[in-house]
C-alpha cells in the first residue's frame, strides 16, 4: 500500500507578509472612505440646519416684526441666558450685533455637526424694536405697522463676498456661519472666546464686521493654512424677508 502524501498547509513568512500588506491596504482604504462619508454627512447635516435656521429667522420676523438679536457668545450653555437673544429692555436695541445664534429663542439646535455654535450677525435696524430706525435710505418711509422695525425699502448693512477684500457681493440683513471642520473662529458650548488661528477668508467670517465670505471649500493639506476654507455660510436676503413680510400683510 502506498502511503498518502501529507499536504503541507504551512505558509511562508513572505506569504503571510503579502496577505497582511493587502489586508492593511484594504482596511486603510475602507477607513478613508468611511471617514470621508462621515465628513460628507456632517456637511450635509449642517447645510440643512442652516436652511432651517434661515426659515426660523424669517418666521421670527413675521411673528415679532423684527429679527432676533444675537445671544451672548461668551456664556456657557449652562447659564440662564445661554442661547437667548439679548436686547435692552429700555431701548429695544441689541446688546450684541455680532454674537452667536440665539438658538433657545428660535427653538433650533445650538451646535453644528462639529459641536460648535453658529456665529450670527444682524443689521441693527432690522432687529431693534423701533420703526423709526429703518436704514440709510433717504427715500425710505417707515413701515405702516408700528410693530415692524423696518420698511419695505430697507436694505441690510451686511455683505456676502466671494473673497475677502473684493468689491460687490450680496446684501444681507442677517448672516449665520458654521465655522466647519477646522473650527477656527467658532465658539463652543462652554462659551469663552473664539477659537484662534484665524487667517484669510475664514478670518473675514470671524472678525466682527459687516463683511462675510462664502465660496466653495479650499482644502489645503494644512487645515490652518491661510487659504484653507471650510466655512458654511447662509444669510437672510432683504428682498426675501421683505417679500414674506408683505405677503403676510406685515408690511404695506
Ligand atoms: Ca428698526
Ligand atoms: Ca472653518
């Protein structure tokens, strides 16, 4: 009787190494795809939230006759006034023109998909409670409804630029900014101050003036590079707001 050949099931070290390298490459590719899917979901979620915020701002104006004031950005979210719009009880003017979205006043989420607050700036005469302050136009007449803070010919004082330092741009009465994945310029849920390393177009979205920048992402290898841009920006257009106010018979 001929003895059976014993089959050798062992692998050489070279074979094991090749298998491990291939498995490693597959896993790192899958991990990369998984991480970019998470990031794409965060961007989509935040864009959707910004659209809802814009609708909430318009709804607030329809109901109250003025836009909400910003909330105090420095307050931790455990503070009593956290997320509440802040205005003078005497004059009705906003305490802050630049701050964070008054999420509690509007009934929307405090944080974007990266766990930071939305910056929010509003044109003062659209957010105060006086129909005597309606903007710079000499031909503008006050709103017929004394409870409406602006008139049909009011324009905002905020500009959305395609790039910092350029001319032109889109007029806005309020702007909301998610500072995106690199977080710079954002306030967190514990308040305090803006996160640092501000530069370039992202600096324009966090330097407390009337100019903001919105353009597609610029993903440099270094998320703190000057030209890196991952901010998500939305705004309330004066014509859309005034059109909705007129349709609801809040403006003549
Ligand atoms: Ca006003
Ligand atoms: Ca950013």
